[in-house]
C-alpha cells in the first residue's frame, strides 16, 4: 500500500527515541503490590463465596474433566488475538512506508500484554514498552508513537461498538435491568471521554497540555513524545477502520474463548450468550477501581452465565479457564520476552 506524505518530511535516519517514562520507582512498586494483593484477595473471596453456596465437588470434577480438544481450540483462538494486535501496528507502519518482520511484532504483542498485567497502569506500561521495542527495531519514533496512539483510539472505538451490540442483545433478551442500563450509560460516557481526549491529544500533538503541568518531568517527556505524532496517519480513515476492525476481532475472539471453555466442560450454549457475558463482564471490570478487574470480572461473568442458564459451578469453571488463557498463560513467555527485549537495550 502506498504511504501518504507526512506533515513534515521524515529524515533518512530513524528519529532518536523520545525520553519515554519508566515505571521502576519504589513507590510505584509498593502501589502495585498493594493493588495486586487487593485484587487477588477479592478474587479469592469471590471464588470461595461461590463455592461455599455451590457444590465444591461438582466444580472440581468439572475442572478435571475438561476436554483437551476444546481447550486446544481455545488456545489457538487466543493466539489469534496476538496476531490481530500485531497486525494493527503492522498496518499503521505499512501505511507510513515501514515494514517489519511480523514475528517481531508478535513478540511485542506478548510483551505488551505481560506489561499491562504485571504493571496495571491503564495500558500505559505496555504501550511504553512497545514504543521502545519498535524504536529499537529501527522504526522512527514518530511512527512508533503514532502506531500506539492509533491502537489506543481504535481499541476504545471497537470496545464501544461491541459493548453497544452486547447491551442491545441483552435488552432484546429482556434481561436489561435498571442497574445494567445505568452501567451502560456510565460506560458510554467514560469511553467517549477517553476517546475524545486521545483524539484531541493526537491532533494537537500535546499542545493542549497546560504549561503549568509541563514543569513536571514525566508530563514534559510525554509532551515531547506527543509532539512527534503523525497527524496524517491519525486522520487516515482507512488506517482507523482497519485498526478498529482488528480490535473488534480481538473482543470476538476472547468471547469465542469463553464459549470454547464452556464447551470444554460440557456446557452447550449459544455463542451470542458467551459474547454478552464476556463483554458486559469486561464493562464491569473497566468501571471497577481494582487493577485488571480481578474479582469484578469473574463475579459478573459467573452471574451473567447463570442468568442465561449455566450452573454456577460450571460458570465459575469456564470463567477461570478463560482467565487462565487470557491472563495467566501469557505470563511466563511474557517475562522471558521482556528480558530478551531488555538485553537488546530495549524496553526496561
């Protein structure tokens, strides 16, 4: 695909990496430990509470009898989510005239997920590491920063789209209570606000950041990085449409993972029900103050699955299998890849 002409001609050599903030300070580590601890305690309490009122033996038998073939299919579907994430950055760079090995981008997709889970800061930690990883692969910093910004904008656009579809399906089924309606309004307001801020930041190249805030070094570094954003790419309708479609595919694949987890434990339910349960549980987790939605996501997902006719024990088993694939499984390869990136002079 032919790349569009940038606002300012790019130099022949890659731009020097902006001073990307790091997350290695001691106070942040203490905050992360506390956040993780609270989240795990809430999750443990939730699981214990569900099993206290449910049948513990049924839950254990269900987990032990999970069909390996369906679990294998769920693993393949989860791997496809990383392909979609890498493809978003690849399409943006291709549009700008830069192409990198897809395997490299795939590794960075795992690094991003690991960083966002290990250092939950609203997705910022993973984005910083991917920017550094792209720059270390000779991608000019304006392109790297723009790729991550487009990924963020398209994520919220896709999230809003699939959430509205899920809420509409939930309403059509007759189960949309006043509480869920209020949650939908709050979610739409939050997502639109975040997306609008991202678009304003992208098009203003950080000039909207008040001068008084720029005296703070982290904000100053972010403003310096934003000054390099390629507005021609952020305004490219084709790039945004492709990125939004790929982000939506990730949501659909995650919902498919929940459906496959249910099939693995012998529960037959409609894929549309799995989509509603996954997306609405994600909405609850997004609005929750707990890191990564640990606890609120699982509780909401189990409750919604029960609402569509799945036994509580079965719903808990399927939800924990889903979390195992989306949350815990990437931890080990993510740790290894992030160390490898660090040895390249990269993301740490």
